[in-house]
């Protein structure tokens, strides 16, 4: 298809743009992705405007008119997703597709919103929540429920549901477009306060400016693999980065939250008012307040809309050095994990390293799978590369043939200290694993992934991981992200299970492990072709099977795509589903009409329960997700 001339905006013009330093790379990435797209750029709605459940198109439009009058803003403050609004997947750096999940795993219209509202302020958010509570309908259980609202910050949570509402016809609150101020940047306290629309790219640029004014204490941000996401949105979804401040929720400090009744709450020391109407001077200093801690209730949550959030920033270390280690055999996996554990527990490793399978050396080149296929006659969407093909292709790339690649970074006072640390780490691995090889950035070409990794591990946001999507045409991905203890035997068991299920369902396995001293996030990225209904169906079946099989071994996901949340939530079933029941009790108390993100994290408000909204292990056809009475979980 001809590459559309969608402009790549820069941050100077658009809150969601690319930093000027990445403009050329962003344009190239976009062109490569579009050259691999065979689907039309936009899709016409077959179902027209889908109002929230229980409402007619007329009653919904009348309610929206009432809100328009109340907000008294420009016409584009509310977008009604009627026939005139096409479904556009776009790409990562566009204004995200707020109409649906751009990485659809089934019919894109099944997760479409009825409208998108772009609040300008906390007061707007409060007014919208109160409006949603005023317009009630009743479900099958005759309980009153309001209009379902789904807050997003940037909506770039691709692989986990993007900007889609869980309930078809839900209303999306796109907070980022009009609320993207860095409210505070405190160089001395090394902290910031941001609104939902502040991206890692934007915060990074602001911190660079601050650093010019305080060269004696330069600061770093922490960024995930891609820099276009919302700092706040990623943290509330408990996303991670790779510097020592990589646990984003753990490094937050203070939130302001609109509750489901429209009232406001501040967490941490912000609960204590400062003098003369000012904020508490300790708000970004101490995460807690007094009494039971509530801030965790607002992560992966449907209990509040976070309108501003504080974060700690890391004082830049004088020196840092990224490197990688390669290991020759597939079977080295458990031994690698055994070596990492004590090194991480003792604080020898500077950051949370990533352990990747060598197949990722192939896909991060941005080339399609079929370029690596030795036997072109085997080109078939259901046939992953064979181990022989992976190793043959890897041997032609910069790291050479190997099985596993460990990407690490050390931070310290001098380059000499870092070199000594890396030598110690290398010998710890080498003494347990024959054939361990150290590779430093100067050993590989400038376009090798190690250089992108080095930037991310120094808090510099980049775009490089988008290249994976070229593996198949119309590439999209789903993340499967279980947690396991950092123990060789557990890691092996988990990996074998996931590998077997990938083989059965016909997908290449792309494991990335973020390994800490006691736990590891095993993140497998299922890359599929959005135009291939069979591939989407297989991806869903694979997810369902992995969730069930891992739970049976005691491994659960830390985060998931919204269509798999019910199944995941119900694997945390200890004590007769005690956790889910507690979540529901809180949900019902705080949000009695279930206006806020019903179904998020598998938690359904009272007014929806018993109607069959939940999607369980047998729900592999996600083209229809409307309630049915017999959900098997
Ligand atoms: P990003 O663009 O950083 O990847 P999103 O904006 O997509 O992140 O947010 C990730 C998820 O977190 C959303 O799907 C939503 O469920 C939740 N979320 C995002 N912003 C807020 C917010 N301001 N308040 C409450 N929940 C939010």
C-alpha cells in the first residue's frame, strides 16, 4: 500500500509528538510499519453509534447534549463516535486511536466507544463523573447503573487494550489532550508532578532544561521501552522501566484523584493541607499519610481518576555503562537465572536486567519473519521459524549465534569502577556457564539494539521497540506477563510451559525476562497479523491456555489486556476468591452505580454482576463480548 503522508508531529507542536531528536527515526519507523500494512487505513462502522448498555441512541445523545451545555466548551470537547467517525488504527505516534483498541484481537467494533470526552481540568472531570451518575439505566438485575466512563491518559497501552472501553459503548475520557502540564519540577527535592498527558518524551525534555540550570545535580527520568506513553498512565497500570527507579508505582509520591461520586481526594502527605491554601510542602517527599495506605487502590483500578501524580526523579550517576552477555545453549536458561539471583539480591547488578532469547535479535532488526526463513516453501503464517532457522539467522547478525542475551547496565562513580563491576559480573556468569561472552557497545554496529538499550537504561526515551511489529504484516501484539520467583527450576518450568503452548498454537515465542533478586516478570509478546482472523483467534486461544496453565502451576499475571482480565482476576482465587470479593466490596461502596471503568481488572460493579459480562477460559471467540448468562470462569 502507498505510505500515507501522516505527519509525525514534534513535541514543539503537539503534546503527543516525537522529540525533534527522534523525528527522522520516527518517520522511518512509521514508513516501515505502513509499508507492511495491507489493511485499509480506516474502517467504516457497520454498527453505527453504539450507545452505552441500556441506553438508546436518542437517550444517549440527549444526555451528551446536557453535558455539552454544562461544560460550555468548544464543539470538539466531545466526539460522538457515529457513522461519520471511521475506525482508524493509526500508529503509535498518531493521536492514539481513542475509538477502539488499535491492536484488535477480534472485530475492532466489539470494543468501540460511544464517545470520547476531552476534559480540560479537574473540575471538568468532576462534572463528567457527576453527569455519568445522573443518567442511570437498569441492568437485568434491576440495579441502577450510570454511564460507564473509561479514563485514559495517552491511550498508548497497546498490547493491554490501548484506549478501548471494556463495555462496548462505554465513554472514553481522554485526559491527555487537554491536561498535559508538568505541574511542578522540583530540582532540589528531585521530584515532579504531572498531569495525565505528560509523556516520557515531554518529561525528559523538561528535565534536560532543568539540568542546564542546576548542573551540580542533574536528574534522570525513568522510561519504559517506548517513550510516547503517559508517565502517570504507565504508573497507575504498574508499568516498569529499567533504571534503579524502574518500578514506576513504587517511585510515585502523591496523587490527586477524582472519586466515582465526583469528589476529590489527595493521597500521601497531600491529604494534609498546607498553609494559606497551599499544598503540603511534604507532598512529594513521603508516599504515605496517616492510617491505612490507600494509594495502591488507585493502581490497576476502577476506584478513581488520577488527575495529577508526583514522582521521584533519580540523581544522575557520574558514570554508567551498558553491556550484554551472550550464552550459547538453550539449556543455559535455568543456570543464568541462578546466577542472577544472588547478584541482584546483593545489589551487585545496577538495574533490573533483561534476559532475552536470541530470536529477539532477529525481530528487533525490524525485518519481517520471512526474510529469515531458510526454506521459503515453509512460508506460512501458522509456522514459526524453526530453531535451526533462528540460529542460522542469528549467526549472521552482530552478536553471532547464541541462545540467550543478558542486557545489563551498571551505575557508579567512575568508569574504572564500572569496568571492574562488569568484569566481576562476567566472571560470575562465566564460571557457571561455559561459553559466556561479554559484548560492549563499541563491539557492535551503531544500529544494534544494545545502543537503544543503553539509552533506555540511562532514562532516555526512544522508539526502537516498535520495530518488532514488522515481523508479520499489519503487526500487532498481545502481552502475556506472568510473575515467577527468581529460581532456575521455576523459570525453567514456566518457560517450558509457555514454549510448548506457543508451538501448539503456531506462534514464535519472544520471551523477555526482567529479572530481579526475588521475582521475575516473564513477558512474552505474541505478535499477530490484524488482517488474519485465524491468527487473532489462535492468539486468543494461546492467551487463554497460558493463563490457565500457568495458574495451575502457581504463576499469575502482573497485568493483562482488558479482555483477559476476568480470567486472570479469577486465577487469584485463594481463600474462595477472597481477593476478588474484597475488591468488589470496595468497588460497591465507592462506586455504587458502577460508573467508573466497569470490568477493569476483572472487577464488575454490583449492577453488572450476574449478567454474564465476565469472559472466561472458554471465551475464545471475542467477536461478541456482550453479556451472556453462562460465562464459565
Ligand atoms: P499509556 O498511554 O501510558 O500507555 P494509558 O493512558 O493507556 O497509558 O493508561 C493505561 C491504563 O491505565 C488505561 O487503560 C486506564 O485503565 C488506566 N489509566 C490511565 N490514565 C488513568 C487515570 N488518569 N486515572 C485512572 N486510570 C487511568
